[in-house]
C-alpha cells in the first residue's frame, strides 16, 4: 500500500512532463553546422548549401509522431505563404534508413516537399539531433539568412512565436 502514493506521484509527474514542451534545445546564435544528410534515396545534401542566404525553417519530424502529424499541415501552410521570399523549408526525418520507404509514402500522401532528409550518421547516430540537443518531435528551428539559429521549439509549436521569429530573420 505504501507504493500507491509513490506511483500516483510518478504518474502525475509523467503527465506534467508530457504536457510541457521539451526544453533541451540549443539557444539562439548557434550556426547551422557544416553537415550533409542523406535523403530517402540515399543522395547526400549539404544543409548549409540548402539554406544559403535564406531564412530556413527546419522541421525535425517522425512519421509515427502524433504531434508531427498534427503540426505538419500548419507548418506547410506557413511555408507556402512564404514562397517567393528568400526562405526554405528543410524537412529532416528521424525514423532511420529502414523507414525510408514509409517516409516517402507519407510524404507523397501528405504533399511534403523534398528533399526528404534523414538524420542518419555513422553507427546509427543522429547528427542533426545531437548538434541541437533535440529530444522530442516535432523540433522546429529557424535560422536567419546568415545561418544563425533564431529560435528553436519542440513538441508543442507556438505558431505566433514561430512566425515572429521567421519575420525577424529576414
């Protein structure tokens, strides 16, 4: 019976953590690293080249993430509204090479623009997540035209803050 209060306290703590946005992200000012990531077909893409002289919104996501599924339509809508500006949407998936076909199918069904980058490094590492201390999906990072991090959010995206960060990055 003594375990019941401890279990209740643990359950309450987990519920609070699940509702709160993750706070492990890098602070503004960190540069976009010199990093290449493969797409779902295995072709390498240089992140700095993709974002060169543009405001970049990087969305770190997973096909199995319910928050990603909920947030992605709004993020895509924001990206479409910014077309014609020096802006780029960069999608980086965390599901691993074994899920590449599933990622491609999800992207096709949900009209996600390419390239569909995969966070795959040596020995199953996650180089992008490691570089920015991402622990939850979706992770949304905004870089200014000089390639410096302006804002980073995880889990629950605050669209007002995101839009203001993008506007200030131009």
